[in-house]
C-alpha cells in the first residue's frame, strides 16, 4: 500500500523520504546524495494508488503524463 503519512506536499516543495532496501542499507551522503535524482517505477498498482489516494492533488498535465508513460511502457 501507500504511505499513510502523506501530508499534502505541493510540487516544488522539499520532502523527506525513507528508502527501505531488501538486501543492503543506504546511507545519506554515501550512496544517496542530496543532489541525486530519485525515480519511482510506474506500475499498474502505483497508477491505481495515484487514482485512489492522490486524484485530487494531480493536475490534468500530471494525468496526461501518466497516460503517455502508461502507453510508452505498455502498462495495462
């Protein structure tokens, strides 16, 4: 499921994240730097989570991008 601690962060604001690794740990300043770009894998469950929990926060442009990526990555 999604993180129940979502607090309504707006685009452009800074956030804190927690990375949970299955096999190793990540240390800020070593494997992860403040300037690193973090990505999230788009999947059918993640799209469903966006619809269920973040529908009102997403703009039309956000949904257009999701649809474009859905087609590009063949997500059913």
